[in-house]
DNA sequence: TATTGTTATACTCTATAACTATA
DNA sequence: TATAGTTATAGAGTATAACAATA
């Protein structure tokens, strides 16, 4: 049926490739298949092993590296989600005793959010296991391959930083905000 | 603040790296940052340019490469989502006139789902633009780099096929299902 | 008036499970 | 009894917008 039998797993998103030889698309679909799979394994394991989610884990990770704490706004920026979401996740973590909000002396609108001692312990426990998972998931690559891809991704990431959400003009450029 | 200034974008998920030198974790976070960014650009543009979503686009793509059509169950497998979701997406696309369900002669429980002529036209229009986006997003890599990563990802993907959702036993192996 | 954070709401995406109609 | 598909429901994850308190 398909003119391109490809080489491995047939029944996943990568098979979205039509019958073409378009390098970028094929690369993208394969890369997406890998990250989707890894992310899904991590999410599942975080849920079954620690009854938590990736956004919660990420929030704790941000706090772990800032012992001084962060404001809600700073968390929102770093996690790249809107403020309402940070409020919700923080509420949950605070109810579980893993983080605490402390009013700021100089600006009574803002809080400092920090890990509690229990939060620190819990996060470190999770982070250690999480790292083993990632090591396991990337065992398909040896150290050299990992280093190589890591270096290449730096270039891609830098490029992506300059790409706009809005598509580039395909028809008349129309004076470009004149 | 952070002992590892890293090299580029400071305020995103990659900054989830703590101050360690753990190769696999650093690689994973950088890879995730890239794919998240690309996926988010694609989702946004699909919405703003074509008022559609990635799952809808993916379903159309599956049908486009199978002119004979697919059953709901086959779509479910290929898109790696449960049946109820396929029903929902198919309902929407059918309402928009892009796909059609045809009862099967031999098994009256099942349908053949196919693109309508309008669906074919619409998908091809979207696919062409989508490919340009992906080319633009991967312009940070030259042809050699793309080829190299594509090849390496094959190995990673193959490895991931053998990784279980459940974490490997970390304590007593306990007879391993005897 | 602008900013910090919260609340309310809604939509996408996905899963599970009960259900219908065939087989 | 098993299978194909649907329906109903729930929950994660995210966004927008109106709002309160403070700056």
C-alpha cells in the first residue's frame, strides 16, 4: 500500500509520512514519535509511582534550584504557562505540604513560593528516580551519540527562538507594519 | 544564580536542569524544549490558518494515504488513541464534509472512513503549507545534520519500542512472574 | 492606571467504562 | 460470547477574561 515501508515501527505517528521524500517532515515525525513516547512513559510513571504529574514535577524542579523562592509570576514565566494555572498547581502542592507561600515584605500583592523541607525531600526522591528513567529511555544512544545530538540541538533551539508563532507571509508582504 | 549558565534561551523548560552534569537528562530537556516549541508553533498555525487541530490533521493524513479507506478501529490503532476519540474527531470532520463513513457490506458493525473530494483538496492544501512550516522550523539544521539526526533517531525509536510504561523493578525482582 | 495574583470558565485531548448492534 | 463502534463522563492541561488588592 504505502510506497515507503520505512524501517521500523509501522503503526504510529511516524506513519503520517505520506509517500514523499521530504527530509524535514520525515525528521520531524520521527523526532515527534520519540519525544511523545518518552514523555508518555514519564507521565505514566510519575502518576503510578508518585501520584503526581509533569507540571507539578516541573514546578517543584524550578523551586528546587531557587532556594530563595520565586513569585507566582516568575513561575508562570519559567513554566511557560499562564498565571491561573500556576495558582492551581501551587494550591495543590501547598495542600500536600510540599511548597509554601510567604507574603513579601515590600510588595503585599506578591508571594514568595518555596519548597518546604518535606517538598525538598520528596522532590529529590522523585528526581533521582526520574533520572534513572531518562537514562533508561535514552539507552538506545551511546555517550557519543548523546553528546552529538545534544550539541546539534543547541543550534536548532537557537534557531527556534527566532521563529514566530504566526506563519511567515506567503503572499503580498504588504509593507510589513509599514 | 544558576551555576550552569548553559548557552542559549534561559527561561524555558530546559532550565529545569539542576546544577548537574547528567548527560541524559540534559539531552532530554533540550530535546523536549525543541519539540514542544515546534509542536506549539504548528498547533497555533493550524488553528489560526485553517481553524483545525493536530489530531484532525493527523486523521486526514492517515486517510490520505489509504484511498481504500480505514475502519474506525484501524484509525484508532494508527493514531494511537482510543476509539471514543476517533468517533469524536470523525464526527467533526464528517460534519465539515471532509470525510465520509460508508457501511461495510460484509460486516454491518463497521464503517469504511474515507476522504471526500473536498477533504482531499483541503488536506493537500494544508499539507503543503504544513511542510513549509516544518522546513522553516528545521532551518537551524543543514541537510547533513538533518540526515544524521534522522538516522540516529531510528536507533532511539527502536530502543523505545522495547521500553515498558511500567518502571523497571528497582528493588527485589521477586521471581519475575515466575 | 498598572501590576500581582485569583477566580471562573471553556476548550482540547485523552482515557475508561457502559452501552448498542451486529457477528 | 466477542467485536465494532458510540455515548457518557472524567480529568489533565491549557488559555482567556473579569476581578480584588496593592502599587
